C-alpha cells in the first residue's frame, strides 16, 4: 500500500507538471512542477562510526572498545552502497489569496525515519507560503531557521557538516519581513524527526508538554552586485527552547524482596508512589553566519553556541543538577552547553568544482556540579540527557571534487573526523580526552530532474 501511494503521488505530480509545460508560456492558475534527483553513495569507513541508516549519515567515530587482549573492536573497516537519498519534490503554485501570491512545496526521500524503515518514503518538507510585497508567511515543515539556506555547507556527504551545523527540520509558523536589504524573521516551532531527549529517551513530548513552542528570531543582510558577480550575506539569530522532562516522579517506599514461606520462595513487588511535577529546563542558542561570493570562489563562515543543542543534532543536552525534594523525587536541571564553528571555500566552475570544509565543536560542560546518583567520586554516575557526554571535542576536514555535466553529477569526498573521548567530570566537562579518528572515502552519483 505504501509503495502504491508513492507511485500514485509521483504519477499525479508528473501528469500535472507535463500539463503545465504543454500549455506553453501561459502558466495555469494552479499547477505542480516535479523535481528532485536520484543519488547513489559508495563509501568506506576506517572504523565503526556513530551514524544513522546503516552508516550513511555520519556524525563522528565510535569510541574505542577494547577486548580482553586490549584490541580495539571498533577499529574495523566497513563499507556500504545506498541510494536512499533519492528525492522527489513538488513546487506548487496557485491563485492569489488575501492579496498575496500563494504557493506550496512538498518534498520526500527514501531515507526512512528509523533504521528498520530504511528505503521507505518519508516527508522532508511540506509547507504553504503567502507572499505579499515585503512580507512572507510560511506554515509547515521545513529547515530550522538557524540552518540558513543562504549559507550552509555544500559537502557531498549527506550529513551536511553535522555535528558542526544546526541540522534539523521542524514544523513551524514563520513570519518574514523585508526591510530593504535586511530581512527579519520570527518563527515558532515544534519537533517531529529531530527531537529532544529525556528520561524516556528521544521524544517530542518534552517540548510539547512545555506548551510554549520553540521560538527563534533571525536577522539577515544580503546584497549583490550582478555586474561584478559578487554577493554578501550576513546573518545572526537567537533561539529559545523550554522542555518539561517529567510529568511525574516515582519514589520507592518499600523495595522489592524475596521471602521464603513454607519452603517456597515468594517475590514481593516494590511499593512505589507517584508525585506530579512540572519542573522545566530552558536554554538559549545563538548563531552567526556569513557568505562571500566572488566569480571564481565562494567563502562561508559560521558559528553556533547553545545551552541544549541535542535536538539540533549537535553535542550537548541537559542533566540533573540536584535533588530538590528527596521524599518526592523532585529534581532541578542544568544545561550541558556546546559551541561549534565551521568554514568552507569552494570554486564556482560550471563543470569542475573543488572545495574544502572544516569544522570544530567543543563540549563546554554544565558549569555547575551535577548530581551523582551513586554519591561516589571514584565511580560517579550522572543522570545526563546529552549527545556526546564523554566527548570533549570533534573536528573534521573534508576536501571534495565535483564534476557536473548536464543532469549528471559525479562527486568524490575525503572526510577525516576526530573525536576526543575522555572522562565526564562532576561539572559536565570531559577530561583527559583521547583522539579517535575515522577516514571516510565517499563517491556519489547524482542525476537531477
């Protein structure tokens, strides 16, 4: 049924798109234009890596895992060949509404939402836009405002520079106001595929239960000199997110135990009590980016800092700071912060393009002493909801070579990523990091339509 639905959707898009083309220059009041690409990736990794979809979407190398002889189990080459990035999109236009030009966009790929669903069709973007002379209203699912479509890495790898960039698509309501060469953008967002984490694992409920949507404000300056073939983009923004990790706590008043009655072992369950709680944790994030385009080359630079970057597919999150009421199990939280910078330079040739990407991200810890549930300084265990809690830093450099001919693109990329694994300290920092590196060799084939 799912395959039939995809085939039917593509057929409808194609029929409407061809009908619009047959009508010549005069555009109908309503139509859909089909686009997308078919892509196959062939890649090799020098060790086991932290990824999604069978190694395809790479974050960083996995930590060492020593066997009884002291050999690293994760130091093992592996490869894969996948076409799951293949993408279909429909650009939709319609009649004016409320004095605004109306349009919509829908985009999907075969990446799946989880590993068991690999090769299945999933929604990437789906939004409606109303455009007045200087104002735009967008409702639907698209890229997070801190992932600027005017300045993002052009890597061959599908990770698009993660974990050094904000990589997330969100359902949202976004209002954009043009002010000459400036653009002011305000958005309220929820979560769907890229989510926060907490006591019950990754889930959208932590944000939903806070009632207040994630809020984001962006300001951008953009200008171009078409005669000289130059342009400049500068942008910056601030983001606020509030989470409610728990709706209730569970306190054990009598632990479970086994007893012997008449020679028979009987088990007695623990007795627990639940207490309603509404403790929240909130965090700000900040971003900056700039792009300088000249005829021969383009230069991009960007930076991000956040108190809780987990849902952005970056290092960071939050942790339990202290017990505020031991009788009811109430706790307070502290953010585990991180920052990231990245830069890229690439040529702008019509057929041949070369480029190099570089990124660095750092775990900045919580800055306060976290709750050690074992109360044991020699063997602490912290209640942390963090990506990369034992990683001090990650850096990457990835040169690439791209060849374009008509609708075909052949691209090669050499990606070297290093993660510094160490010991998590009482304040959330990571000490004594040891560098663990991975080499990824990637060859990709695109066919655009």
